[in-house]
C-alpha cells in the first residue's frame, strides 16, 4: 500500500538575528497510510507542532520533502498549494482563537465551500449538515466563537476542517484545552468520523492514554527528531529509547 503522506529528511532551522540557529526539526522521516491513525508524542518543544505546520505548509522547510497523495508539495505555492489543502486539514489546540471573532461559526465553516464555487444556499445547507454531523444543532451557524463552549467550538472547528472532504485530518493537541468529559466526547466524534469518512489522522497529543486507545502507530519525538516508533502498546509497554522510557515513567509513575 502506498502512503498517503510521505515525509523524508524534513528539517526546519529557525534563524534569529543575534542568536544561534535553532533546528526545530532534524531529518524527520515518516509515512501515513490510508485509513491509518498515526500518533505523535513528545514533551513541549520536541517539534510536534512545528512538524504539523511544516506538513500543512504553514511554514517553509529548510531541507527534505513532503509528498502528499502522490504529489511533491514541499515548495508548492498558489493554486498548487490550495489544491493540496483539499487533501489535508488541521484542527488546532485552541478552537476559539482559530475562528475569526467577528464572523459567525457558519461563516467560518462555509468559507472553503464558497471559495470552491458553491452558491449561498448550497453553502448554508452544507454548513447545517456539517454541524449536525459533528453533534451541533444547525442553529449554531449563527453563533459567534465567544458564544459557545470550548467543546462546542472544537466541534465547529472539526466541521470546518471536514467541509472540503479532506483525506487527512491533522489534530494538533485538539483535545488538550478541554475538560475530561468534553475530551471524551470529542474523541468519540473523531472515532465516528474515522469510520464514516474513511479519514487518515495525524494525531499530535501529549496524553499517552488517549494515544494508546486511538492510534494505530506511534512516533516519539525529542529535540526535533523521531527517536522511537511502533504500535502504541509496543512503545508504551516495551520502550527502547532512554527518552521514551523517561517520558512513560513520568506519565505512569
């Protein structure tokens, strides 16, 4: 089976005047396969979010390549990059700040639909359907981000990500800002969408219990590098790398 996402030797070096160059990603290699959920764990500053931003081309990389659905998007721009965004979407840690506070949730969810040529009426109908698919009444389309709870806003953010039917959903700490009960509800929603929409997930998370229950494979990052990979049970029950051992001990001690 060919990977839906193939990342090779990905390196990102940040250069700030007056400071030494900082290598946030250091020759990262991984593949994501159709229908697979790939977890990425590591402490703050390990490079997880930088990797997500690089894969979605929110930042440019210094070296390496990103192959998405058989196309090299490493240096894609303009129309080519917009086309790539139809295949991969991202759900961020802070749902409220990911929406424009001056626009309703319905406007935010419908933006990509309008941009793809749907009429106002078609967009409205599709937005209502997406909200309901993600467990929210259609009336939420008229609400603003500050008028809903964090969990409701995250459901709306997932609806927005699903609007153009991506093949990959990148969740960057998408549940970490939510309380335990709401977190479980969002995980159940992601599980339902995985089955119904045949999505592939890149699931970035610091909660090893969530990762163990949700992911097919697991990557452990430290200082911008992947130091260990395997099934969640393999990595958590039989860690090989010293950093992985310390990470697991810190969580389960």
